[in-house]
């Protein structure tokens, strides 16, 4: 059995009745804006809302590569240093973006067309 407890405004603590050590987990806040980016074999960029702290992304319909940063991005499928990150169809990843004044994300498919689902967190 697992218990989750909150103490004031602190992060929740998860404990197990099996005697395992308590682990502090960070729960994402309530999502803000939901976005979709149609992605093909040509890099597509999407500007995100200034001031957000996190994003959650999910690939739908195709494997993709993506780049996330401050200002417009370009995703690439070539191998080598500095190339875009891989996101398999159906995979969801979350990132901290609070360091970007003008956050942007770009994606490209390895083949075909897909959709990058994006959830912004204030």
C-alpha cells in the first residue's frame, strides 16, 4: 500500500507500507494551454507561451525528433552531435522550460505525418 501526504506547501511525500524509504515526488501543476503541432518530414516550429515553467509532449501517429529552446528551433533527423532528440510514437516526456524567455519547440517525423501533442504548465 502506498500513502501520499502533503505538508503545507511542500512537495508530496510518498511512503510504502513495505518499509521502503520515503520518496519526495514532484507533481506537475494543472495544465494550462493545450497545443497541437502537425509534423511531417520537414521541421515545424511552434512558439509556446512566455512564462510557462514546464511542457509535456507526446508523439501521435509517427516517430519524431524534436528540439526545444529559446527562440525558433529546427529539428533534424541526421546523426551526430547537436542533433534533435528522439520521441517514439506514443511516448510522453516532460521538460522544465522556465529558463526560456520565449520557449519554442520544433519537431520532424522520420517518415509520414504525425501530431505532437503539447501541454503547457504555468
